[in-house]
């Protein structure tokens, strides 16, 4: 090994104590330099920075975390970052975590339960301080396993458990109610709700809200079309099926359980010569970024994704900092109606 290479190896192996000795400060001062620099004077920061540069020192957060079982890193596993709703959640988590002095590791389960559990196990093994999870529907065994190791889990877009975890959710039933009430208020009387599978809690809750709105008005009918997914392609198939019906058998309004479904449906209806919204008014759900940019901008139900992420990270930081006094709770936020040309000219 060359002398220069050996010297680089020695520098890379420098410990925090070496930095403290070279800078003429305490070990705690070096720790503050990396984790709480605002506590140090400019002169002290400059001395430590010079020592760090001279020794080519890189703090090993992972090693410290494994040794002590603590650290300043949290993990977040989101179900689908291809959906801008979850991107907004991620941005909120990142912003709030940074304010709390926490670093964020972000993973995308990509609507895959095995991948979700693999990431949970990975974060558990690396001993992150806690995890924020936007899960797939179903029993949350992976989260329960992480909690059993003493690691807090905060759910987002999924209710918490008063005995074990916090959660941040949106009132999905109210969102469905808003969409249907908007269409009924425009004089539409033949509503169709499209979404699925219906066992998904969000799809079912939105349908419950639509049913409530319909029940409040006489002379309004509701048809339910269950789909096997909420993709744009499935929306096109739905639009094709509706276009093939006789005019008298078509709905005059459609409540779609997702913007992607609405965009695909509108695309085929318009291609078939059916006017949106004159013949059929359509609403979506989520206020995905592309909903406003489609050929016919989609009226939708906006979920406060960024706010959800901010609150979830705040709840996790609170539980990490004050585990003895922290109370688990579920925060429920209200969605909002965003009116665009798919329902009103």
C-alpha cells in the first residue's frame, strides 16, 4: 500500500475524539457541530470544521445508531409515489421532520405488500427512531412486528390504534358526499359511482358518502359500477361501456373514486361524441396534479396531502421525544371540493 493511500485510510478511520483533540475542544462540542451547530459560536464551528477537513472525518450515523439504539433518522414507507397525493405527503413529512431535527429515509412499496414489509424490516434492522407508514389495505402485521421491537409507527392515510399507534386520515365519507352533493346541486338525477374493488376502505367510504347525499334528495337514482382497479385504462373501459348504452340508459353524472379513473372515462366519452359536462358531468378524487391539466380539467375532491405528512411527522417526533407522556390518537382532516370544467362549463 502506498504512503498516500495509507494516510488516506488513517484519515478515513479518524474518530470523533481525534477531531476533538485536533480542534482543542470537547467530544460533546464535536457532536454539537454535526447535530446542533446553532449551539456553537462561529469561532468554535470554524475550529471544528478545520479539524474535520484535515482528518477527512465523516460521521458514521449508522454505526452510532446501531451501538446506542438511537439516532436522528426516521423512515417513511409510502404506498405509491407515482400518485402525486403521496408525493405531497412525502414533502410534508420531509419538511416537518427537518424542523424537528430528524433525517428522513423514504421508501416506495409500489402497491406491493411484500415490498412494504421488506422496507419495514429494513428500517427496523437499521434502528431508525420511528416509521411513518402509508399502508396497503389489510391487517398491518409488519407494523405490529416493528412496534413489538419498541419502535413507534405512525400511520398516514390509515387510522391509528388508540393503544399502539397514531394515525392521520381524511374523512373519505365526507369526500364522497361532497362530490355527489355538487352534482345533485347542478340538477343531475342519474348518478353512477365508479370505483373498486369495493373492499378497499377508501372506495367503500366514498361510496357511503355518495349514498348519503343521494338519500337526502327525492328523485335521484344511484347506480354502482365496481371496477377491479382505479387506473386510467380501466376508466377508458368504463367510458366505452357507457358510450355503448342507449342515451336514455346513461347516467347524467359520474362520481369516480379516483382522478385517474375519471380522466380515462372522460377521454373515451369525448372521443365517442359525448359532451362532458353537458351530457355527462364527471368528478374525480384526490386532486392529482394531472387532473387540472387533462383535456377536460377534472372537478375533484382535494385531499390535504402535505398537511397530512406534516402532522404525521409531528406526531412521530412527539412520540420519539416524549414516549412516556405521548397519547396515541387519530387526526381526521376534511377534504375540499375543487370545481373544474368536467362538471361546470
